[in-house]
């Protein structure tokens, strides 16, 4: 029985059109080829993991002017931050610089790592936001977030303690340019924030939501609720970091586990 091996093959001409990324698989009954990274996997696995672009509108992504460098360079590595992959962290940092938000909201910061990425990006382009509020229900994480921000000389972020469904300023939410969500991944919580917050978001607002995977093996209740909301409301203005990795042919450990690990989704509100 033939084994399917994964490797990188650069394609030109008509053949390249068959594969969205320019990557290809090879089929062989011989021993494993020398000096290439390979796995014995099914064709379906290959299609799902390496070729299928999960964003619904590739033209929308192409028109954003994104680049491979936004995935590979940016934030200095923080070994204590396991909340995001290095590629997600780099892209978040560079994307914030690109869109230059002046009104920022977040829930939940955990220990302040994602908060610091956004704030550091704003500092690099000399933006002191009109407001930057992050909401955290856990008392210990509130303390750790404040401490981490202080360590990084970030003094313009207000850390709000409490349940975001109760504490968020909805008038400010209506004005928000950028909203980051990395919180409770249950379907019940997702239903609540989608119902209460999304109708208030202004046209053009960017929303980044972590741990949203299309992969059925890694799809949380939150992910199912969010993707259902997109489908029911004909929303196509979103993409995953994993999509960009496939589009720009970023190969590495983060790419191999892209559907499970690089789950940061970006959505631009369009009304």
C-alpha cells in the first residue's frame, strides 16, 4: 500500500492553480525520501491541514495588504507566554500597527500577555489610545496583569475586575476600533457576548478572537457559536492566522499544528 508523504514542492504553471498554497503531496511505495520532513498521513489530512483556506473570502484577505513578514517578525519571544504561538503574537503586534486603533477593548487578558502585545504595538507607532480597557474576572489574574504591564512600562491600560458581561462600558464598546476576545470558551458565554456585544460594534471595527478553530477535533463551544453566527448572518470578512500561514507558505512547527494551535481569528465588522 502506498504511503502519502508530506514535503514542500514549488509548482509553476497550471499545476499550481490546483493547490492554493503551492504546496503538494507525493505518493510513493519506496522508503522515505532523504532529507525532507515527512509524515504518513491520509490525503484528506493533507487537504484539511495544508491546503484548505478556512476564510470565506480570499479576495477580502488579498486586499488587506498583509505580508509574510507580519507572521515571522515582531514581538520579542516571551517564554512565559503560552497563551499564543509566536506566529500569532507577531501577527497581532504587526496588525495592530497596521490598523492603528485609538479605542481598544479586551477580555480576558489572563496575565496580561496579549494586552502587552497590543499596547507595545501602539507605543511603537506613538499612539496613546483614547481608551484601552481590559476586563478580567479572576482576582489573581487582575493583579498579575497589572504587574506585567507595570514591568513593561505600560501605563495607559485600565484593568477592570469583574464579569465583562456586567462591567463593560457599552457606550465605549460602540466606539471601539479593536476588540480582542480570549476568554471562556463555552457555548453559553459565547452566546451571551455575541448577543450583547456584537450588535453594538461599529462598521469597520476589527475583532480578534482566540481559540476559534474550524477543525472538528479542536472546535470549542465558543467556536461553533461564532462560526454559526457568521454563517447565519452571511459574514465573510474574516480570516485565521492559519490561513495566512498557508497563503504565505510559512512552514514550521506552528504550521504543522496550524488547525489546533494557530486559532486566532480576525473579523472586520461590516454593516
